[in-house]
């Protein structure tokens, strides 16, 4: 019997789970919903609802019958609920992790939409006594996030969906004021609590990255663009994995790591061509990357336990930061003085 149920579950697409649970909820309410009403409620076709009802009845053992007098479906066993026979431990684990991961997107409209979708699935499961498991046993610690305004998010998402050119005012890190941008949106990227738009900037005549939190006065044009064959951020990130950053020149890096930095560095893949070499009291991590600024920040974040050996520019910038910090620490001088 268990084998039959497992096989039945695999024949249903995971994307149909919210719809199945909603149908079960509507039938269990005693309102005698019919296929036409369910199709309108769930914004799908009558044929899809009919297949779902058939699946629930024939594969999941749901005691569904049609009442001609009330013109709708009902459960012949009023206490029947799907989660007890339908939701597996794998589903519960996946749902827990999904809810936790989506918490990273709390400062965007994506968070509310994702929570509504997951709520439609987890509510009936939680009612079976699994609430503690769903809410408290798997968590993603909060991180500092940059807020994204709903109107900005909507314009960019629609631009992605329709290949529509968007315009906005943007103030980059080193800009004194906002400047007008006309962009072909390619992808949305997420890194360390910040959402970025990756796309072709007509002003720069090249692909650029824009922080959504620094965009204002966004608008969508009627004009559309043709998506190039190689439009993905991954195609131009230089096969290194330090976050969202695109440089113009690939360089070879060698960084000696000690103590906790050595453990941290060895535990992760920082680039496709990464090599780890054992040295006295630590390791040397070697790779190529176009993400210079990100690598520099990574080295500095590890303090005295990360010592760059190449390229020369990285060594010189690392030494400059050390000297400036020493001046501040020794003389109490203000930054930049």
C-alpha cells in the first residue's frame, strides 16, 4: 500500500500541490464547490480541475462524490484530510527550507507572494500537528538587507518578462548625483541581502549591474529588445564565485590562508579552476577571477589570516589598507586625513 501511494505522488507535479490542497479545503468546507467555480477561483481550466479531482479520488483515496442537488463536490467522510496520507517527510523538509530561505527576500514584494503560496500548502499540514516542525526547526538567520520599493520591483519584473526596455535614474557608488539610464533588463541577481539588475546599458554600450535600492523614477517603454544568445550573468562572471561583480580583466590570484581563514577557504569553491596547496601552517588558494574588488574585500575580511601573494595590484592595495588602519589605530587620526 505504501508503495502505491509513493508512486501516485510521483505522478503529480509539485507545482500542483497548492491547487490540490485548495481544492481539498474548498470541498471540506461543505460549500459544495463545482469544477467551474474551482476553475475560476484557482485561475485554471475546468479540465485541469477535473483531472485534479480524478487524481485525488483515484490515486489518493479521497472520498469525493458529486451532489446533484447542491451541484457540487463533497466528502462522504467528513473528517477526511489529504496531509495525513499525502504529505511525506521529504515534502515537509522542502517546505521548511523554502519558507526559511524566502525570509532572505523580506524586503522585496517577492517575499509576500512566496509566503502566500507556501501558506496555501503549509496551513493544512500544520493543522495536523506539524506546526513546530514547520516554523521552528529549520531557520535561516536574518541578514542586513536593502529595501526594494514595490513599484520598482514590478517595473523590472515586467521588463524581464516582456523584454521591454526600462528607464530609471541611478546613483552609483561613486556618482555625485542621479543619472538617467536606459537599460535592456537581462536578469535579477541576489547577493548578501541586496537585489541587482543585470542588463545592457545603452549609455555605456555594455552590460552593467545596478542595485535596485539605488534606483528611482523607473518607467517602462513600449519598445522591446531582442534577448542576445549569451545574456546570462554567469557567462561573464569569469567563473569565480565571490558574489555579484563583473570585471573586465581576468587575473591569476594566490592567497595564503591561515587558522580559521584556511578552514573557511578550503571548505568552499571560490572559482572553477581553484587549486588548494598545502603550505606551512596553512594553505595557499590559487584561482583566476575577474572579480577584483570582491577578492580584495574577501582578503581584508579575513584580517591577518589571509595574505595575498599575487597579483601585484592586490598585494599593494592590501598593504595600503593595512598602513591606513595602522595610522588610525596608532595616532587616532580620522579616516582620509
